[in-house]
């Protein structure tokens, strides 16, 4: 499907560089349906909608929310970046992301 995507407003990425871009309408829709992704948010920029979410909690959240057209694509990804703002959230996301990757990376790479 092509065509209806407007100006990118929100980008969701994962550690492998997979990315998904939402336009303003889609991102409004998403945040409205999930109450701002609150329940799945691990760490969020105080000044925009950029945030790190856990995939497990996100799946639950989307499950409990009204149907969202791109939910299936979304649950593969974990890192939300607000493209509509030019805030300095690098200062937030770098340490936050490290901590997060560390915690999850260690757990994921260690054989059980
Ligand atoms: Zn920000």
C-alpha cells in the first residue's frame, strides 16, 4: 500500500535499525488509543513524545486498546522518536538507551 502517508511525525525504531514512520494523524491516533503509551513506557523525554517502550508491555497495551491499523508493525519495535519536535532529547535518549540496552542485552545474550 502506498500513497496516504503525510509528513513523518513519529519514528519507531528497534536495536536492529528496523524503522516505522507514522504521520501526524497516525501518531495522534496511536497516542489517543494507548493513552500516550504510558503503560509501556520505560523512559520518556520530558519535552516531547520520544520514549523507550518495552515490547512486551506494548503488546499488552495494544491488545487492550481499540484496534489500531498498524499495531502489528508496531509491536516489533521499541524506541519511539518524535520527529515533530526539535527538542534536545539526545541528552535523554543516549544514557537512557544505554541503560536499557544493557539491562535487556545482558539478559538476552546470556544462555539460560
Ligand atoms: Zn525530546
